[in-house]
């Protein structure tokens, strides 16, 4: 089954998720550094659809989120997709896609459940 892992190699959370993949002996068929190989709009829209919407893919922890004063704004899905397309730091990471299922962010129990069910 096709497995894709979108990450930042220097991100400690992404490194923890990668170790969890190794623990489960899962070798992604596609590793993608989202900083070096940014996702285009159609890829972000596809990932958002798999994850249950742009809200679930959008990171509010980004430094840019604070810098742009977005905390007090209500963003539409289209605005979130625009932000994620133009700045990789707005993507919640890592993103793990196995077949037609995906997770954004790393929570060990969620990873374990998805990896066991593949």
C-alpha cells in the first residue's frame, strides 16, 4: 500500500513520528521534505480532503500565524489553503498518508492505530 510521509527532517516531532514508523517497520514509498519540495495547491487540497478538511491540516502554532495576527481572525478553508500553499510552516506536521487515510501531527496512539490497521 502506498505510504507517504511529509515532514521537516530537523523537526523533533517529525523525528519522533519517523521513529514510530521504524518501530512498526513501515518504510514510506514517498518521503517529502515540505520545505525543500513545497506542496502545491492541489496536493494540499487532496491532503485536506483525506484529513477531514483544511482546518485539520492547518497549523496555528506557526510563528507566521502569530506574526500575521491571525489569532483573532476567522479563516475560511480557501484562506487556509492559500496560506498553506504559500508558506510550508502553516502545514501541521508531519503528515502521514497510508492509502486513502491520513493523519496530520503526531500522536503516538493515533499513529499506532493507523499503522496496525494497514
